[in-house]
C-alpha cells in the first residue's frame, strides 16, 4: 500500500513538473495543433520549409533574455517569464515566402508596441532592428509595428512554437514577405537609421518588404 502511494505521488510530481516547465517557457512539449479558427482553415507547422541561414536554433529557456535597446529611455532585458506576464493578443495571419509557398496560421503572443512601451522609445527612433540568435537581422518602421498591431508570437495554432518555427519568438510581420518574419528573436534595437539593411535586404531584397509589392529593390 505504501509503495503504491509513493509511486502515485511520484507520478503526480512528474506531471506537475512538466506543467510548470512548459508554462515557464521551457522547450515545447508535444501537443496537437488546432486546424480551424473562427471558420478559417489553418495550415500546419509542417507546411513551413526550413530555410534558415544557420539551421534550427536550440534555445535554453533558463538563460534566454529578450533585449530592448538602442534609442530607448529604459533598456530592458526580459526573461521568458516576464514576457509571459504581459497582455496577450492573437490573430490569423498568412505568411508568404519569396520561395513561392504560403501558410495561414493562428498566432498568439505579445504586441511589439507593448514591448516598446516598456523601453520608452526616444522621439528620434524611426525603425526597429530585429536580431536573432543565429545572427539574422531585419528592420521595420515603428509606425508599421504600432499601427498594424504586430505580434511577437510564442505560439502557433495553439501550441508553443517548435524550435524550427522560431522558439521562443517569431515576428508575425503581417503583409510582409517571409524574410521579414524573423525567427529566434532575442533583441529589438531601436534606431534612426532608415537606410539599415538586414540579412536578405543586403542581398538586394526589398527593404520595404511588402508582400503585395516587388521582392527586389524598393
């Protein structure tokens, strides 16, 4: 009887341990995606192609920090737990890749504008330069990020972002080409350099990045 009780308590402890690890931002646990949201048919994480510059990045959630710096009054270095306590938003958005594929998904996370409010952008700041763990960068105007209520997402289709999809954060750059949808974001740098060119923009891709416009040039 005592052995069975001990075994039951032990199993319960494992379950609770996995629960608290997952809610604190640990590596995502296997689960099932939602396939439809408010009547909209969704794609799947399996529909994305692996096209990163240095392969899938593996992030240690305990050591991760999201840095907000540059032209700000209050630089920030946020843990996953701190970001998780912020107000959350969700929306269905389609990503269109210059390679010719697209995926419609339900994204959930925090508004970039809320993150910027924490850091207090200086009046001279015009753009946000997004940095990823693998060295990838891209930039977008602050006006766009605020007016379009752009998300820094940590879930897709109801599940925690898998590593291949950018865990812990992917930018949901609505109405922009896929190269603006930076994954594994670990820094948002505010700048007045509107001529800044990111990883693919330096190769000739449009710095504006509108999915309704040309891929190359501005």
